C-alpha cells in the first residue's frame, strides 16, 4: 500500500493543491509497518494533474486536510481512496493513525 500525504514544512498541508511536497509512504499491509518513505516534489498544480501523477506513482490512498469534490472524484477514478479532514500532523503519525483505524478526520477544509 502506498499512502500519499501533501506536506508543507514537514506537516500535513491543509489543501493538497498548495503543498510543497508529497510524502509517499509505503506500508506492508499485513504487518502495518512502514517500509519506505519518500518526499516527492509534485508537478505544477492544475486540475486533474495530481490525481494522475500520484496514481502513476502507485498511490492507493491520499490523506488530506481539504480537497474539492472534483479532485475527490478524479482521485477515485484513478483508484485512490480519499481521506479528507485529517489534522495537521507528521505524515508518519497520520499513517500510523490511519492503519490503526484511529485517524480522526474532521471537516473537509476545502469548499470548492
């Protein structure tokens, strides 16, 4: 499993389209152990670019603070599960919470 998290200053960026980098965290699904962690610089943000880019990198899940409905649809069309409303925290802590089913997601911080 590969989990993508938009980050700025090493923490979750509340809007995925405004991030500096994406943490791409590879997890062994059976043991729920992180096996790889990469920081990747995304291409320039334009509608539809990031879902395809992340899908091409093998992402299965994206954890975000906020994301518009069109972007959510594009991620789902690319086979990526969308989790929105995540709190600002480190990618490692967010992934650990997601894997243990304790990730508390709040309100989607994006309204478009």
